[in-house]
C-alpha cells in the first residue's frame, strides 16, 4: 500500500509544515540587529546600529529520536548536488536507499520536530542618544511537531503497510500527537535604557506581535488499537483494521492558505482562518567596570558614551518569549471533531490517487464516516512559549563567550506549538563587518550534543547549529542551517559646531567675499 496512506491515517501528515530555531551562533552578537530581538527584545536599546535593516533571512531545522542519517554522502552534498559519481545512477541522478535511515529502537515513544522561520523586511532604529529604540519585524513561521508516538506506529509511518514483519500483528494502546502550523507574524518592539550608573547598566524591552494563522493540521490519537491485514483476493494490497479509534483531529481547509492577502482585514480583521496576539518581554544587565574608557568628546564640551563601542565585562540577559496563542475561529475554513469509534477500516481504495491535502482529509473523513463541515468548531493553538537566560562574557579585544539556556514552557504531548529546550556555550570573534562563532550545545531537550559554525561577512549571515547533520558526522539525528542578508547603518561621529561656516553663494547683492 502506498506510504502516503499511512501518513494520512496516522495524523494527516500531508501538507508538511514546520519552527524557528535559535540561530545560536549569532543571536547573542552585539551586531545581530533585529535577529537579536527574537531572543530578547531588550537588545533593541543601546544598539551598535543607528539603523539596522533586515532584508531577508531563513532557517530550517529537523530533529528526531527515531531515525539517524546514515548515507555515504552528506546532506550538504545532497542539497548542493556535489554527491560523488559512484553514488549516482547512469543518468546522473543521486541514489537514495531506505538503508540510509538507521532506526533507533528502544521501546520508548518517538518524536519529530521540524520547521523554519522566514524573516522578512524588518528594521531597528535607535534614538535619544541611543537610550531608546523601536523595531518593526515581519516573518512567516512554520512548524511540525510529532510527540508521544508509539514506537510501533512510528515504524508503520516509516515503512508503510507492505513490510511483512508489521503485518498481522495487533498494535494496542497506540498514541501519537501531531500539530503542523503556518502563520504570519508582524511585530513591534520597544527598548529602553532605564538605569545607567557608570558601572551598572540596565535596559528592558518588549515586543507585541500580531499573529495570522494560515495553515493548521493537528491530531491527538489516544489508546487506539489497530492491525495491518492483507486482502485475501489481492495479496499485494493491505488494509488497516482498527477495533478502536479514539482521537481528536482538526484542520484548516485548503482555501485558508490559498486566500492569503496583505489587506488589513486579513492581517488584523477576521478574514484569515485564525488570529491572535503574542508578547515577548526581556531585560539585560551589563557590568561595566571600565566605562570611562568608552567615552568620546562632545562637540559642546565634555564627554559622552560612545554608541559604537561595547562597554561591558559581562552581560546577563533574561526573557520570556512567545506568550500567547492563535485562535482558529473562522468557521468558513476551520474544522475540528472528536472521534471514538470501533471497527474502522482504512482501505487502499479510499486512499489511492489522492490529489492535494483536501482529498486526503476527505478520504479520512469518509473512512471514519464523519462530516466535520456539518458542525464546524473553533480551536486554539498555543505559541511555543519559552524562557531563556544568557550570560555573555567579554574576554578581551574582540573575543567573547556566551552561555545560553532555553527552557520550553509548553507541555510536550499536546497540540500547542513546541520549542525544544537546550543549553549552549558559544565562543565568538566579532567586529563590525566580520564575525565567526562556534556554538556547542545540548539540544532537543538537552538530549543531543551538537557543534555549530556561523559567520557574518559584510551584509551576509551563514550558519548552522548542527554541523554534524550537514556533514553527516556520527549518524546525526537532525540538521539545521540558516542565512540572512541585511543592511547596517552605524552611529555617526558628532558634528563639530566650531567648523568654519560660509553663507551659501547667492546671486544678487549679497555675495561671499574671497
């Protein structure tokens, strides 16, 4: 039976969506601009930039605890089409085999987290002698979280129904939780310096975010029993017989995505499938024992802090991110229902020749004999709420080392969007136009050790928090990469009012004397 049949049955996995990663290599940089606001909005104030404009940026990540990448070539070679000739067919196509996935079987529930973050046009502007700053940001965020997946169900999702060792075997009390989300985020950030007492410096910030939901599919399967059987008259066709199906599932229709519009009624009204508000709040303390070394002369006399210089010996930051939720309540596009049925059959005929997510969902509804459109129901999806604490130490010159802890505040087995807890240590070398960092981290809820590499060269950002996944080192369980393009404008030197001034030359009676 086709693999997509099982994917649909076990959680409507058509229409893959995905979650923003943390840009560990550069998010704590003093030159991160708007990219630092997603970690802590207080970084807006006392910026090294007078104006920072983000042009475009994107990241993608994937992590799981079930499959390892075990190919004879790296993922980097795959995406750059540089795989050696011996791993290509006669027509030059890259060969991919099922054996390139290595299973990790230990009887424990499996999970998968994947996603991305498209960072659109954004800017950060400092004013009032760098004591205040405002930022406007835009991005599209996409997530897929699968958690609490029974190991047997994870294997069925991977192999489909045609693997003999999975057939004619009852799978009891199976569980799986899935949520996929795609939404637009428009943010406004305000940062302010609230204390500047020579050695001690404190700034705070907050971001208010408008959220516009454009895509969602979720399912929560509980205590479900099923068995893969073979049709007696057609041995090459299988079907799934479920003595009991107990689940909640919901989705947005295809029109919810196809009707995306930049209009105010879509972004701030009720024309989208769902909407909501989110908040970030943060604070940053800096210890500046040598603050007097980072002052410059004022044109009118005296001295003032130089806004182009980092002044701290160490910096402590703390923030709460993604407080809020998206309420999918436009019943023209939104469906949700509870299922508790016995003796349900999912057959090949119901799921063959599917065209698009709408037809797949229709097939599931037909197999379950339900009509969600007859009684549409709203639902709410929580944002990936998390807390983070960071310690940044200025070693000497342009060398820094950063410690970061991010703790997810969402439960792992619900339909809310989830971020993964982690701890990271990142040494970095930073200047105005060049930066390199090597984050070392325990990611995926402190489970997987990774080493990353990131660089900022002029207006270009390139990085990965999971270098092993990109280069296929040690049978990795995930991968991560990101890039960005930006335009920085630094603080100018103050103008000297004592410079010679000449009245502009004008024709007529008044002329400048030579």
